[in-house]
C-alpha cells in the first residue's frame, strides 16, 4: 500500500486569515491534482505565527474558526483527500474582573468538507521567544486519523520533543507520526531539529514527517527545511531551507512480513547540506524581504558610511529587495576619511543602487554654535560625537517620511551589547538587520558574500578595503573602535559566553580572559540595557538575541563582579 502525501512549506502572514486560507486551499488542490491524498500544513497556518496578543482577541480566534470551516467547504469535492490545518481555537469566558483562558493551539483534520477531529497541542513552550502559556491551555487528547489506509498520529511542534505524546499516538494505533511546526530559526537549529526528531522516531519505532513553516515575522525567521525520517531515524526526505515549496513524498507499506512502514523518496528529494554562512545569509535576506514586504514599505534606505556594518546591510538589502528598492546615503562629517566616501561610492556602484551624499559639516557647526554658551570651556567629548550621529539619523528619518522607504539601521550585536551606539542617532530607524550578529560574524559574513552571489545581484559587492581597514565610527580625529572597546575577537568571545551561554564571570575568567576586561564588559552590558530597549526590532539568528530572548530589568543594583554582593 502506498500513500502519497504533500507538505505545504508555505510563508503565511500573521492576521491575513483570508489570504492564508486561500494558500491552504490552493496547495490542497494542487497536491490533490498531483496524486497526494494527505496534505500537512504548518502549525497555526491559518493565523500565522506568532500572532501574540491577537490570540487574546475573541474576534481573532472566531475568524480563524470560521476560516477552518471555509477551508473544509472549499475542499469538499476532493474525494478521499485529508488536509491537516493548524489554527487557534476557543475563546475566553469573561467575568467583570478576570478572563478564564479556554484557547488552544490546535490542528484540525479535514476530509471532504468536514472537520473530522481537532487536536490541541499538549506541550506549550515558554522559553526563548515562545510565550504560549500566555495564550493557550494545554491539550489532553491524542489524535490518530486515517489517510489512504495509513493510520497517522498527529503532533504539534513541542509535543514531539517529549516522550508521552508520541507514545500515546503509537498506542492508539499510529503507523506514522505527522508533526506540524512553526519553529524559529537560529544558527544550528536545523540540525538540532533533525537529531531530536530522529531520536523520537527511533524511540517509538515509527517513521516521522515534519512539516515546517517558512518566512519572516517581525524579529523571527522560519527556515522551512521540512523533512521525513524512517523509523530508524535515517533521513528520507528534506526540503530546501528558506524557500516556499509544496513537497511530495510516499509512504509505502511493505508486503506482509515486513518490519513496518518505510519511506520511499524520489531521487534528489533530500536537499543538499549547506554551510552555516549560507543559511545565515538566507535568514537575513528573508527577514528583510518579509518585514519590508509584509508591512507594505516601498523600499529601504540606509546610511552608507564606508564601514563594514553598513556595507553588509546594503548587500543584504539588495539581495532581499533588488537594487531598485534600496537607497544609500553617505553623510560625511569633518572627520570622515576620504577612503570612506571613496569606498562607499564604489560599493554603491557595484550594486547599482541609488547613492547620494549629504554633507553634515555645516549642520554640525550650527548645532555646536547653538550650544556654544552651554559648552563654553568644556572639552569636546561624546556629546559632540553623538550630535553627528543624531544629525544623520534625523536626515535619514526625514527621507523616510518624505519617500516612504524604511530606514535600516546598521548596528551589530557587539555594539548593542556594550552601548557603542547612539540613541536617536545610528539607532534611529525601523529595522535592525544585523542586530543579532557579533562583529566577528559581520566580518565573516562579508567575506562569505564576496565569495558567493546567491541571488544574482553581483559578485564581490563589498570593496576589500572596507573589510580590512580598522573599524571606526569616525566621530573624532583618528578614531578606531578599539579606542573604546577590547579587540573584537576578545569582546565577542566574552559576549558569546556571558550573554548567549549564560556563563558566570568566574567561568569566563577561568577560560582565559582577563578579569578586568570581563568585568568591564559585564558592566557595559548592564548599564546599556536602557538603550537596547529603545532599539528597533531586528532579525533573530541566535538562540539569545536582544528582544524576547533577553529580558533584564533596566533598573537593577545587582552586580555579578566577584565580592560585589557580599555584606
């Protein structure tokens, strides 16, 4: 016996319930026409993931419930076709002072115009970017349905990371596990998913099909890469990452005396393995494209300084949007080196974007003139440096207001962590593209992009001197980043351990870092929380980004420095 099934690895839009439902119906009709009799859609595909506090709006969940009924009606003519649709369901029972939560993260099994079963997710994640216990009540049941003569056990995302849901599905007669997911990308997540699901398949002795979301939603990106595993955990099928696809595969029941269902995948059905930089680049490109496109901005604008960060953001933006939708503005100050505008012009030419130069020299002098009485007798310091950054931010925002393009900020994670950035200056904008990239990763990704042209927008877009020259904010004469910060290889090593891996100060020192440097970096992280709270949303590519992954108080007297808490 053979069941042909399809995975709808699709890019849904939060709140576009009508559009999302149409995508599901279209995918089901195409899958049916190509011989599939089971279609799996990702977790919460009707609503889009994650809809956050929209889930608290009764009208939202009611609209999703209506959409599921509409999908069922639209597919009534597809004989023997089974479609699994992810959606929120339920509502709230309200009194005068409290709301009793009755919502579920659910998936419904639809066949020939009817909803046969609705399964509620049992395991609700509440870590990293996940907040599902805020919105949903855990389910209690098990769902095993029949499609093409095969008994399929349905799980939703986190359910498959725990033993009990899969074991209950097997006990209820499941011959294969279907796992529908919306699992945000971070570096290394794809391999982690496959490994954990391989453990699950082996533990229950069943093949497993994993249907995954793709697309950008605010700060998170979903990478697709849907897959199927044999009961022994070996990979039988894997879709491409960061691409919408309708993926087909077959479940084959061997002849009598076999050892259970095995997968048969057509040749070439396993997408080739890609290096970490290629996946990271795709995540950033998709994040920019979907944030701009889904929010209706006509394009993007950024300040191009001749430095590595703005160069990388420009290359990402052009790969995401095309050269005609990206504008770069160079805003030289009295401290801008000639090589900066020469390199900026060269890069803009290589990528073919609109490029303009707006000098801030006279504006800067006007600001200093206005403050002359207040500043008289005081040396120039960060106040004058930040005026330059804020002038640039004001000019970019003015151009954004006039022409509608979204300002992309260019600060990286190393700068955000240590406060080496200016509120209402280089932090002014609508989307922080490389907010979650350490500076060393910025350099590595720039070199990778110069060696590859994944979107056909031009090879080697970043002039070599931009990559090799010492980084500088160019806000005072002969300035370099290392005047204020440790060397980036040291700084980033500390940041990765302290922020991303939650290592203590003593642990980091024991790993070979100088105590004074570690304590200084930890202090900078602490005192700059108020800045990070005001930074634009940006693309999450690590498991500990600044955003929902990082929730520290701005006002706090806690000091982790050795001996600081002793009384």
